[in-house]
C-alpha cells in the first residue's frame, strides 16, 4: 500500500508543470534585426530608464549612414551618427545628443539628461 501511494505521489509530481521557474535565471535577451530591400540594417533592443520607463532603441545603417532611433511614450526620435570615440558612438541632431557606450544610451537635450540601460532579458 505504501509503495502504491509513493508511486502515485511521484507520478503526480512528474505530471505537474513548473509555472514559476527559477527567477534568478534571466532569459536570453531579445533583439530584432531587420534587413530590407533598401539595404537598411537595423537592430532593436529594449532599454529601461532610471524611473523604470521603457524605450525601444534601434541602431541602424542605410545609404545615408548610421543612425539611432529611440521610441518611448508614443514618440520617436531619429538621430544621425556624428562621431565615434574610443569607447562610444555619438549621434547629433539639432539640440539632441545621444551617446551610446556599452549597454548605456545617454540622451541630452536643453540641459536635460536621460540615461537608458539595456534591459537584462525580457
């Protein structure tokens, strides 16, 4: 009788699906890379601001050169590549400067600074 109950308990545990999973393990980062018929190559990542808001940042290159596109709060800005330093890419357009360095994008406009960090898994 004990063997039958023990076997039933083991089978019941094996049949259960694990819902929660190990929350300490981060899933693989999701990116989207697109190349279309106009020779535009883009890679999009999700970034998070210090206040927790989310932004989609696209790094691209077309016939006119490199650019960065930032989409957040239903607004999109596209900034052309300006220069490259030893450890950063700098994009400028009018009064907006975006600097991409490692997993961080810093946006400066009229004295306001917004720092975005690449999301660790989604």
